């Protein structure tokens, strides 16, 4: 006996999340790619479709990266942590906007330091998203 699995048509969630975040945090530059201008306060969100959650929903891992830069362009980790927490709170408390069914923190925010960037914060939010 075979089990029927309906086809999954992933939905892009970035436009919905970005609209929400831009309304709630007007002093932050949001996008799904880094800004070449290196704004003082920046947040990048990227949705990565995962497997099905149910026959009509799919998991999406939402990567959230947050930078807060000082005047000398070094990272302000304390301010970045506060902003990351605010962004996470906004998404998890107000993010159930069609096609998003639910949003919960998976991990983070954690501090990321690499040679190419100032220190920044990174988190993963697990979304359940309605499929078409």
C-alpha cells in the first residue's frame, strides 16, 4: 500500500516577514541580502524551505542575522543582541500572517565573529507555512 504525498509548492516568506519588520522597526535596514551601504542597524532574513509539517503546511527555517555598527564600523554586540531579541519577539508574537501559520524560536541569538564582518548576532526561527 502506498501513501499519497501531495505535491509541495513552497511559499516565499521573506516579503511577508520584511513588511512586518519594516513597520515595527523603522530605524533598521531590513532585507534578504546584505546592504552594500553597511547601515548602522541592519537585519537580514532568509527563508529556507524544509520538509512538510502536515499535508497542507511546510517548515521553513528563517535565518536572522543582525548587525549594529559603531561609528568606527566595528560591531556593537550588546546593541546587536538587544535588536536581535526585538526582531525575534516581533516575528514570534506577530508573525502568523498568511501564509505563515506559526513562528517559534529554534536557536539563538548567538554571537558570530568572522574575519570579514563586524561581530553580529544570528538566530533561527522555525516557521510553519501554508503550501499552495
